[in-house]
C-alpha cells in the first residue's frame, strides 16, 4: 500500500469532509450526522490499517515535511536514525486514531429549536413494521421521532430513539373516497406531490412541509383558520405497535372513542404509530399574502381578518412590537393571481 497517497487522502479528503459536515445542521437531517460518523469511522479504519506502513515509510526530514499529518504527530528531528522517527510517527498516528475514536460518542443530533441534543448512537431506523415490533419488544425505554421539527425537547431519552423516517411508503390513494393509506414516515411534501395528480391535497399545513405526517399529527400541528381544523382531524385511523409488540388499529368507530381522540397529540405515549389513514381534500390554487402591522393593531383587526379569509394566521413578535398577518384564498387560475400582482410559486413551498 502506498502510504504517501493514502495519507493525503485521509488528511485532505476525509478530514476536510469531516470538518465541512461539522458546519451543517445535523439536527435537521439525522443522516448528516450519520455521514459525519462514517467519516470518523473511515479515518480510524484507515489509520488502523496503515500505522505500521507509516512507520516504515516516513523516515527522513523531507518525507516528514511532505507528510500531511504533521499537526498531530510528534516527529523526531534526528535525521540520522529512522528508527526513532518511525516510533514517533506510529505514536502520533495512534494518538490521532484515539482522538477520532473518542469523537464517535460525541456525534450528536439536535431538534429544530436546538433545545435538546442527543447522541446519534441512540437512534434506530427500522425499515419494516417487523423491525419496529422487534425494537419495541426488546427495549424498555423508547422515544419516537420524526423530522425533529420541534421547539420542545421531545427526543430527549435515556433509551433508544425510534426514527420512523424510513417507513415512508404511500400504500394507496382512493380518488373517489379521498382516503389515503400511508406509512408514518412519509414527508408532507412527498404526500402533497403524490396527491396532486389526483386533484387532491392535504387538509391543512403548518409553516413548513418537511415534517413526517405522523410527527406533525402526533405533536398537534395547528389548523389553518377558524374553520380549518388541526391536521389530526383529517385522520381516520392509526395503526400502532403497542408496548408489548402487538399491532392495534384505532378508529373513530371503536367502542372507546376516547382512545382515538387521545391519539393526537399523544407523542407516542400509546405506542409507535406505523401507519395512518387520512382524508384528503380537493386541490385548490391559493393566493397568499403576508403583511406586517404594529402589534397594537392585532386586536383591532383580528376578527375581521379571520372571518373574511379561508386561511389566516397571525404571528406576534413582542420584542420588536410587530405582527405578521398571513392570509390565503382560492383563485380560479394562476394567471388571474399573477395579474393581481402575485408571484407564481409552482412546485415550491413558500415559508411565511
């Protein structure tokens, strides 16, 4: 093995990749943290395989200057004896390997609001319902997670964190009944894309669209206006894995209707939701507007804004004495909305 080339790869590629990913927000996408961990693992594996080769090859001052791991290695300045150099380079590489291995347990994931940080080692990513059952039956402490979009420290756990993001299949869409059967890890934007060709849409959306459908439901995603209910109101059934590993389907028609209504927002207390049935709504083109007003005007205009718009939302910013007013209403065509001054955002989600 040519250690000169391998050393360059480890330092100039793997380390650069590692430090680059440190600048990304691992809290938003757990796979980012996984990639970071993979970088660390590849470095420790490479060092493990090449410690002996490094000690043999790096033996002169010129070679030591060309080596790309000088920051971590204590080199010998004795150019006459390569044996001492080899010992020091090997010691330095072992130090480097030890440092990176210790970082394996420091790779962490945060929620969206960065109010909690947890070890990536706690996460499990089942790809089938059977895998969910096995994890539930073999672990005493479990916390379910979706896209980690939360202000509360919901993923904090002493046990494992069950990420349902890989259960992301849309099982069926019935255009006639508007009933959609899907797995819990489906992202809302993927659901919107799947429904659109059928002339259907999700009944209400929050400010963003990259949550998992179950995560949004189980944490009580808000409604769209006075007449548009919260997202869980469109759910017709939940299929969950109970703490003992049994599968249970919960519907509005159950003998105990309180259980169905308690499911959202239950945040996984009753079990891990692996599948849902939701009722879609007819797809509409919306013309949305957002304006900023003084905070003291909110009370004056609140009733009128909520009553005169199909979708409406106020967001108050006390620290600057302002509030934003977001409204959206159906329009007959894109052309009509654009002619009225709107910007066409086809295929793009606009965060207000």
